């Protein structure tokens, strides 16, 4: 990587021999490329450590995230992927998933004057993708709208770097310190505030899915706090249960409200969510 023009690590170039590449994201310890190669189209993720600033502490775990995700993909039985190390951290590549994410797809639903309701079939596709992961004994830990890619044939749940449920090599593992607070369950937020760490669970994934459906359909977060609030303030609001009323056009509002229950035991399982959606 040189200056302001990021480059793919040599080891990735050797493995894929790209015919075309496009930098999709470059933010806080992570770069993502869309790469065409003779063997297919891939998402290439490259991690590096975040240096400390006046506003942020150093975050060395971001350098390990791509390899950790690669190890999770291996444990889940995926194929056509690889992962490894480069001079500043780790990398992985995996098949590119084509399609809009949940938030982008439901954009018309968020327009006040629009009569478009969020499609139950889209929500069911997200549920099915998460159910596959839960059925294998894993929790995702980072469920959010951007991680559901609505493809032409099925919905893909991506970004598994924070998933928990099986062995990950010690050299690539790191503690779970929460995710994007908009989608954190109260018990996750409470644990991070108390100890700096938490344990992803299927119940927390259900909350995060409910929050993802809500914000994608309405543009509103599940919990009310100032847009510019520091993360501890956001997490305190989540932990205290300062929830907005769920107001979703169409038949899914009551179900989303149940998914956002404060207590994990009061939330439906992923299978119960799927059953309700299938009946709508």
C-alpha cells in the first residue's frame, strides 16, 4: 500500500491475477475490493491496525479481522475462499455477492409520500440467511442492514469476522467488544459498558435483525439518542431500553416489536420469526 492509493497485497495479486479491480471501501482498519479474475469475481478484504488518535484508542484487532473471518468460513464449510497474512495484517477473498443490501433495497419504503410497504418476502430472505448460521451453532455478532445482500436467487449474510460458535486459531482471534450500537441488544451494550467485552448470542442477533428491519423500513433507529452522542452514551441508552415505538407500514410491525424485546427470553427465535413471516 503506497500513499493515498491503496494497493492489493502481492500475495492476493498472485493468487487471483485480477483482470479488473475496484476499491469499494477504505475506512478505519479495513479495505474491500471487488476483483474480477480468471477464476471468478471476488470480494477481497484487507485488514490493518488502527492507530490511536485524539478521538480513538488504537485498535489492533482490525488487522486480524479478515483472517478471523476466513477461519469462520472454513469452520462453516464454505469453499472458494482463502485467507492469509500480509505485511500490515491479514486478508481474505471470497465470492462477490451481487445485489443491493437491505437498507438500499427498502429505500422507497422510507419516503414519506411513498405507498410502498416493506416486502415480507425480503424480510423472510434475511431470516433464512440468519437461520442457516444459527442452525450450524453460530451467532453472527454483527447483524446490520448492510450485511444482508439481496441477490437474484437468495439473500446472503456477509461479514462474519465477529461470529462466535466454533474454534478460531488463537493467533487470529480477539475478544468481541460490541458492534455498531444501532443494532446492539441491551444485554450486549450492558456487558460492553461493564467489562469492555460481550458474547454474541442468537438472541442478540434476533434483536439486531429487528433493528435492521426497522431502520431499513422507516429510517429510524430502534433506540433514541442524539446522532452525535459518544458511544458510551449510545450504549447506555440501549442498555436502559429507551426504545422508540415501532411504526412500520404493513403487517410486520408487531413482529419487529417482539424481536426488539428488552429481555432476550422474550424475543422469538429465528425459526419463530420465519414461521410468522411465512404466514403473513
